[in-house]
C-alpha cells in the first residue's frame, strides 16, 4: 500500500476490512459501485476500497458513481480529475434532484428525504445498467448511532442502519464498509490522503435531525469520560451482531491466499533476477 499509514487511515482501512470479512460483504469477482457525493465520507470510502483491492485475497472491481443534485453542475470536476488520475472507472451525471426537492413538486416530504429518494432510485438503475453486484455507501459510525437514536425517539423502534443488505431478490447488495469508523478518523484520514473534497452547495446541508441528535448526545455525555464511546460501541456491537457470519458461513479463501502468495513469490524472484542482470 506504499508508505506507512497514520492511525486514522489505519482505522478506516482495517475497520472496513474487518467488517467486510466478518459479515461476508463481498465475494470473489464482485463488481462494486461506490456512491460518491464528493463529501468526506464517500471520498474516504472510495480511497479505502481502492486500497482494499490491493490487500483483499480475492479480486473485485470498483466503479465510482456520482449523482450531481443540480445546484452546481460543475462542482464535481475535482472528483472526475482525481478518478482519471487514479485510473478508476466512473459514471457522473447532472440531475435536477436537489432543485426538485426544494420546489413546489415536493409538497409533503422534507427536501433531504425527497432528494435522497430520487438519488437512491437513480443509483439502483445505474447499478443494473452497469451490471454491478454491490452498491457501497459511505455511512459511518456517527450515522449508525444517529439513525438508531432517531428511530428510537421518533418511532419507538429499536432499529439501526444495515451494514449489509440484499435488494431485488439478492441481485444487488447494499454495503456500508465504514459503519464502524467514527467521523473524526474519516476527517483526519481525508486530510492525510489529500483528497480533493468539495463543498456541498445544497441549501439544506448540515441541517439534519441526525446532526442535532449527535450534538445532544455529546451534551448528555460530557460529564462522563467514556460515555460517548460507550454509547457508540454498544450500538455498533448490537448492529454488528445482526450481520455476523456463522463459522460455517465463512468464505474459504485458502485458494485465493495461496494464489496471491505464489504471485508475490514470482514477483520477488523476477525482481531479484533483474537486479542480478543489471549488476553483471
């Protein structure tokens, strides 16, 4: 993976790998669409999945998908440039989802809900068009906790945010590899990787009920040294238990590991041979 990673970068890469392994998120030769808004969460997810491809024992493909909400048709230019530089295939399109969500067309739902609905519908269509087996979102531990609390407060239900969920009879699986990573590590990792994050021009950005709930949680836990971490860890463990694979369901990776080790050995031998020839 190149130079040694900082702690926050390690948290993102290793936590995603651990979650992918323990829940069986991916299978060999999976084709993963990564929903990239250009914000810090989805951009870090994209980078993490790029790195995981190098160390996961079996092969899988990634493709970035960006749905521009229409407020600024050119705001995703930094993303497109980065993807081309990294040689990552992508699909980007400009829509009117955000504009419609803030218009008279949307009279019954919040702008965020309506825009997300339109975006999710289009993402599903694109997954079908590009023959993708998985759709990955950049939701993190903060999102998982806030969703759990929101469901509890507003509906009285004990329910969270799925880490791995099949759709359309199993034709598509929605995954959230960063679900165990706290936002603070994602922000730090993005800065260290120097990812070209661009601002969200949506007028409703940063005004969600989830954000308000997390602020109230911090206020509630401020007198307890480990209060916030305990709440996070408790909800994460509860959610993880719903997705853990049984031992007999674990994927046998022995053949892929053996193949990767053999390939690594061949590469070392070829490098040694080249160095010997150059020194003669």
